[in-house]
C-alpha cells in the first residue's frame, strides 16, 4: 500500500488542539459514561523485571508498557528500569532495585494536575516540563519537596541517607534550621535522622543511569520540537507516535496516522491485554510502544487496500476505554476476529491481567550480535524507542521484502560511573546502548597503547532477512539510508 506522508508538525499541532478541547470534559461533571473521571498516568517504558501493584488486592504483578497507573499504585523494579509519563509529557524514571508509590494523582477544579510520588528505595529521576499550575511533590524518608515546573532531579535513597542532585532548576528543602535552597548542579545529602543538618556539595557526581536518563529526556524533547506541540493537557504518548509512525493520505479515507512496519492485514486490536482496576473494571492495554494515545482517544478505521489507520476526534477516555474499542471494532471493508468484550471480573486469587492474542504477535529483534531485523507487521513492537534512527525508509523496505536488517553496535556508559554514595553500581540495564552503523574507532591513548577491540562492525545498509532475537536500547545514531526497493509508508 502507498501513502502520501503529511507534514508532521502541522498534523500533530492540529492533533493537540483537537485533544485539548475535549480533554477538558474528561474531568468535569459529564454524563458520558465512556469518559473516565479517574486521573491516570502512563507506564511508558518497561525494560527488564518490573512489577506494578494496581491496588486491586493482587499485590505486585508483572508490568507491561502502557499500563495505566492510578492513585495509590506502587511500582517496583528488580533488575529493570521503568518510565512513567504524566499528561503534559513530564516524566519519572525509576532505576533497578527501586520502589515508587503514587500517594496522590488528582486534578484541581481548574484542570491543573496534582501529583505526589514517594520513593521508598532506589533511584529516581524527575523531569518536569514548564507547565503552569501543575503541582508535584517528591516524598522520601521524612521529607516532602515541592518540585517546581522546569526542574530535573535525581534522587538516590540509601539505607542511611538520601542524595538529591539538581540537574536543572532549583528546589527548596526544609531543614531543622529552616528552608535550604539547592540550585542547579548541586547535591544535598540528607541523613535518615531528620534532626541532623544536611550537607550540600557544589557539584553533581555522575551516576551510571545518567546516560539513560539523558537519552530518554532528549528523546521526548527532540520529538516534541519536531511535532511543534506545546503543553497540552493530554500530550503524553505523542512522542512515541511521532517516532513509530506518521500521518498520511490513505486513498479516499483522508489523513490517517499509521504505525510503521504494518500491512493491510495488520489489526490494532489483535494483541493486547485486559487489565483489571478495582472500581473501574477492565482497561484495554496495547503492547505497542506507541500504543497509548490511539487507545484512549480518537478512532481506528479500516481503509480498503490500505488497512487500519487512526484519526483524532472525540473525547479522551481514561480507564474506561472499552466502549472506544467496541466502536472501532469494524471499518469499511474490513473487520476483526479478536474478542471485544472484557472478561468477567477476576476470581479470588486469580490473575487480574488477561492477555489477548488473536493473531501471532510479530516482533522486530536483534538477529545476531551486530544485526537488527525490522519485520513487517511488527508495528514497532520490539524496536528500541528512539535508538535506531528514522524508521520511515526502513518501513518501506520491510513492506517490500517482509523484513529488513541493519548493522548495529553496542556501547556502554563510561566505566568511571561507579557509585553514587553507598549504592552499588549494578545498574547495567540502563547503560547499554545500541546504535545503527559501525562503531567509531577507539580513542587514541598513545602510539604504544593504541588499538583495542570494537563492539561490532560492518556497513549500515539493510538487507532482507528472516530470524532474530532480543534487543538492548540506546540513542539513535546517524547512518546511511537503506538501499533497495519498497513502497513508501
């Protein structure tokens, strides 16, 4: 199928305007039963072992990307990392062996959000956009810090102390002798005993996860700037839509957003899960990395010869997105076979998440130690977020050949990033990166010691291929455009 791509900036600017108006009705006294009045935030990235207690009496259960998080939920990582997006695209990132609670997720009468998080242990990064009116409280130990908009923090909770590093902006911390302002590039250490004065260092020591945090922050900022969208009340998820797909003209169906790496046989509801929330019932959760906004807002339509595409419109839905799924069940010239009705409430002691797979779920993966394979109809599933460059040309080649491969190499954070305070540096999950192309030459130390091995090799031109495995994640790296045939997507 062939689509004519539309300018991303213009399209997503219109999208944000469309979201902003109906979004206000989602938190007012509305008789629309399909609109949830419960505020939800998005579990936007899951890597490794991550669990979520959704306050439904089941305790900790395995977490997947795009799970809604509501007030009083608890997020826990083992050897894994996680990211949570707030409605304005602000984010909270959680390192390995960490526990984070959400004591309050509410909304003021005027529409501003009120967020409170509690880091029980581990390491967390807080990155807030400059959104006026929103309130964010960071709790740890016996401390509660009001984090102003536009602030970027790193908080590390050890057994005897907490280290709060201000990466950007400034915060005020209450102490036994009054408020203490901690400005940019300074670190305050607070002992567990609240009656002991904190100490302030005029620097921020580098930590192993700083690279992952910066890559994730840059990813959101870069794609937000490309899309030219401002601080809408519901802009979370649009960064991933920008990276994993594009708007295009699909025959006589008008402008529609399509994920890359899909054919006319791909079905947006053929794979996912029903997640149960007490008092709200089941919510549909999509496994795709971009699968947040298109499953809580707008509608999917089937265009003959082109397949399924998404269009903005209507009101934002929260947990209660079942009616949206039912409305989008059929389109002109096509339909689905996957079940649309959620299951009965879970039995006592039974799982509260029910997987649904009516078609085999296609995954793009690492094919070998230095090759990544993009597969058609994977719809981005398995592709590292923002780490393998622009996907549009690769999607064209996968449409022609079924799959396409490109050479990649792995890299790790500088080895000098050892510990932060007393916390061990066992946080390798967030420090390994994958890049397109061949690795750069090793740095020249001296003529006698020059040399060293590289982490991968080969050209960056993709070729047709078939089998693969898993992929680590990283930031995008420039590489030559793929060669060969393919129909534009």
